C-alpha cells in the first residue's frame, strides 16, 4: 500500500470519527438545545389587574391494563423475576413483553391492577395582563424535552404566557422517565429499553388537554390563602442526615367571585409519595388521592371535616434527601388506630390527616382573603456546566 493510499484511508477514518463525535455532541444537547424561556411579566404599562380569573381541568391518565400483557407473580413479592418462577403471557399477541412498569424503588415492578385513577390536573390564572397555567401530574417525574413539547403543542390562540409542570414524585405509577422500565440487565440499558413511549405520549396529550380546558374555563374568582406548620410526628421522617423537614402545609381556595362555591383548592407540602412501599403492585396516586378526596368530598367522623367541593390539586413541595413516610407511624383520626407498615390504610390516614389540617386552616383564623390579587410570572432558562465523571459521561 502506497503512502498516498494509506493517507486517504486515515483521512476517511478521521472524517468518520469526527462525524460520529459531532453527532454525539449534537445529541448530548438534546432535541431542544435552542429552546429558551425568558419572562418577567407583567410588563410596564400592563392593564389594571381587575378581577382574578381561575379555571381548572383534569384528564385521566390511568393505563388500560387490558391492552398490556399479563404476568404471574410466583412468590407474590411484587417483583418480576424469572429466576423466581415468574412468567408472562403475550396477551396482546405482539411477541413482546408489554407490562406496565411502575416507577420508584426498583426496575422490575409490573402493575397488577388499579387502586384509584391517575390524573393530570391543571389550574390556570388570568389577571394583570398575564395568563399562567400550572400542571400537576400523578407520576414520578417528567423530563424537560417532554414538557417543552407540551408547551409547543398548546393552542396559541389561548395566549398563555407560561405553563409550569410539577409531578407528585409518586413511586406507585408508570415509569415516565425511562429509569425503571425493566432493562433486562446492564447491556440492555445501552441497546434495548422497555420504556412505554405510547403511555408517555398519553400523558403529554393529557397535559395539553388539561391546560387548554382550564384556560378556556377561566371565570372570575376570589382567593383565600392559608399556611399551617405541623410537627413531623405522624406525618414525615427523614431517612438521611441531616434531618430536614418541610413542615408547612400551604393551602389556597378559589371560589366563584362573590360566592362561597369552590372552584378549586390547592395544597403544597413536601413528602415523598411512597406510602405503599416497594411490594405494592396496584397503580395509585398514594396519599395525595385521599388528600384530594378529603378536600373535595370531606372526611368522615370522627374528627373529620366538611367538603369544599370543586377540584383539589396537590403540588409536591421539597422532598429533600429524604423526606418520607415509609418509616413513620401514622395515626388514624379516631385517635386509636396507628399504621406503621406500608398499606392503603396508612396512605388513607396520612392523606386525610393532611386534608384535615388544610381544611381547618382554610376555614380558620389564619386564612387570609386576598383582596387585590395580582398574577405575575418570572422564568429564565439557566445552563450549568458539567464536569468530572459526569462531563465524560
């Protein structure tokens, strides 16, 4: 082989390597590398605030398990392991193992059924020349490119200035991040994923629909806010040092303007949503389900509270590392029963106890009716450098 022939081969290989490196560098930045948010509203000279408008909507995102395969849990431990004798049946006949992989704890937890529906819930605000929507999703989390796609898909004629997304960080719902979808070993992480892209698309459509419906349903509203500080006992533990807690239950109630008819109640508090533990195989929104029902429908006696009606939305607060109720003994409102082990009774007790705190605070002396609400929003895309092993990865 001549010098010039070798030179051409080396040059061609170098070009191929550079193309591969360039492609990887492009992919590392993600599909929305040019996407930016930079908001500070209202602008100077915006119209007078006027009456606050509020709208709400919810869309069911519970997967239809009849469209997935079935599996047999030989030792009833809630985890799929063929080494334990677990088997699956190709119910939908596509030759693939299509199970609903639950997020949190481990990557081998297929759902067996549904305890309560899963939701996307949205609340929209308009006032002060600004329209903002907030979305809370019954899921473990949602990655940036997924909610950016939702923002881009929303009807532009609605003139929404900004849409914010939050999730429950729920450990008993389908995997929406691709981390827990049973990878079948380390090699499969690189070459194969069982992540349910169809379900993720369902969640994204639900977010779009909920936001649009909430904005189209905007109506004049009055606003009451309240805050109560609770003790951690019976509510939350911290499983890692240092011991840090989010002890404030922040609440808001929105009623039709000039009436006592509830449009929505909104709660924010910080606690991992994992009361059912790693052995649960039923899809559920965990304690927020009972919290929301307690506000919407009331909590029965003894020591219950009256219903507010309307729609309740739970926005997850700071969960830290690691605020959890896994190791908490949760008392029943009757003052007699106590729940230490993971169970639906424990989840219900915790959700109802938080609902009682929020309801009493919203109806108590600490509640403040906001006479001149002003909606404003500030948002900025920020970039942080990645170095060391993370940078090499």
